[in-house]
């Protein structure tokens, strides 16, 4: 996470033993978590895990079957205008009047709010200054998503829900969107993010919660989720034909293997191991090709956590995670 937002000890969201059933199907099974003000909190999970149900309950669009929820200190089920004024929502698909210009849309939506941000400020924030007089129907897909974000921010909300905000974006547009989302943190906003992109969660989130089969099965900082920071790192490189695995220096490692000319070392001390190997290579004038050091990615951990159905089914029905 590279943002510079300031978190406080106050809570933007409190969820306690939340449940939601559809007939005999339990979509959400006793989920509990908290989101601090100023935090970027990301909810991950496969389709059908219960993410959308939780988000819709927090937004006030769906009722809960049990448990408690508080959003900015209020119960979203009550539909209070005060809460709606303080929450911005960017859905996966948003429809706007396509014959209006960007400026006209922002001015129109701004009239619905007691407090509002200026059009110029919003255009600067979402990088649409040069499109201010362009009709919505003539915007690209990425520009429309940035307009969606601007419309969600027009009322200067304290909390912003972003549901798959960069789906369908090309890599360049996704990076631009990340920059915009990071700028929300500089404004002191709290962001509740759902995404299928692991690099997006890694880049933006302070904390990540992984859902599966209606439960939160892991929660933590992206670099620590599922003990990621404690897993062995992989050091890979190729050796010239004159050198073998036995020629390498002693390094702290759990495993070493040679496949053709490719060496793989698994180590929990990657800095020390890499230093000894590279020093040895320089001392012996050995060219180590394709040298790399890597740890399990967030995607590796996510797939591991969500890939074992038997484990998840054996979890307790009610789970409190902080």
C-alpha cells in the first residue's frame, strides 16, 4: 500500500455476526469485521462468496437476516438521509444521461446534495478536465468509470463504496484509476473496495478480507495475509554448464533443486541467501542468468485460501475477525 492517508481510531463500519439467508441458502454466515475511518478496506472472494450481499446491506439496499451493522455510526437499514448524504457508491455498471456533458451531469447531481464539491475540483480529481464539455455518450469506457467516481464524490461523502471499479479497463486505464482512488485517501475518505484483481488489492488496500461460502476465512494486511510474510521466498537463476549445484556456497534454505541449468532455492532468509550467492558468483566470475527473488503473491495466498472447500465447510458458523 503506497497511499498516504491518515487512519483514525474511529470506526467507519462495524459488522457483528451478520447473517443473510435466501430461503434455505445462507449467503452470509455470521460475519464480523470493522473498518477504520481513513482506511482502504478490500473484500475479496469468488463469485457467490457473499461479497455483494454484504456490500448491499452496508449500502442500505438489502436487509439483513440477523446480526448488527453500523455505517458511520448509523444503521443502514433505517435509510436515514443523513447517512445517504455521507456515502458515495460506484457500482459495477452505472447509467447516466448520455446526452448531457460531463459538466452538466456533475452540476445536476450536485443539486441533490446539501454539501457538494465544485465541478472544477471533481474534474481535477478524476482527471477529466479536458472532457468537461464532452457528452457522456462520447466518453470511453475508462472515462465513464471516472465520471461514475466523480458523481459518487459530488456530495463530498465520508465513505465511498467501489464495486469492481476497474473491470474492463486496459492496464493504463487501471493505473490511472488507482491514482484517482489514492487521491481519495489524501482527502481523508474511507474506501470499501471489492475487486477480482489481486494486484489492485495489493496496491490499494490497507487490509484485505477473503470471503468464501459466506464466511470471512482470512483478514490482514496484503503482505501478511495467510502468513504470506512468513512463507519461504524463491530464489531462481541459471548456472553455466561448468558449474553444478554442489559448487554453490552454503546458504540458509529449506530446499534446493536443479532442473537442467535452472536452480531453485526456497529460503526464509532471502536477503542473506541472495547476498551469499551473488558474492560467490562475483568472486568466481560466474554469470547467474535470470536471477530473481520472489515471495508468494497475494494471488497465490488467495487461491490457497479459497481452493479448499472441505476446510471452509468445517469453519464455525459464527466468526469474529478483527
